[in-house]
C-alpha cells in the first residue's frame, strides 16, 4: 500500500539535506567573497539564496503534515521546550536534526513522546 505521508516525509527529509548543503555552500562562498576573491557572481548567489528560502518554506509546510502516530505532534518541528529524555543525540546535534539525519534508516525517536516511529508507515 502506498503511503502518501511517508512519501511526504522522505521529500521533507531530502529538502532539509539540500538546505543544509546549500547553507554550507553559501557560507563557504561568502567567506571566499569576504577574503577578497572577486570571481563570485552575486546574481547567481541571489538565485541560490531565493531557492534556499523557498526550500525552507516548503519544508515547514510539509513538516506540518508529518506527525508522530503516537502523540500527533510534528516530528521535524521543534519548539523551545526541551526534548523527551529518550530523544536521540548524534555528535553535537540533538532533537529534530537527529530525527532528519536518521529519517532514511526507517526508525526514529519522537522528540516529544519518546516513542519509536517507523518513518516508512506514517
Ligand atoms: Zn510522539
């Protein structure tokens, strides 16, 4: 059975990966620009920035529909409240970032209720 929300979840995770990659790229290019390299076309950089903002908006819209089957909260949107004690950590990251990183392993832990969620059947 096809599962539209699971597909949406995958697209959502990929959009976050792309945002992270572009963000690193933009930071790198900005640093190069600041250190005096003049080969950067700022017009192109502007398009990349608009694309990045578009993806972030897309992610927020998608993320609204991707909810925990146990507590019905948005799995990849984190408020200011501390995460559940069962919530996973990875390197210096915790909370929603780890959820997104582990999305394609199929098993994540909800940052709100601490239940294990299968991302292939949402
Ligand atoms: Zn939950």
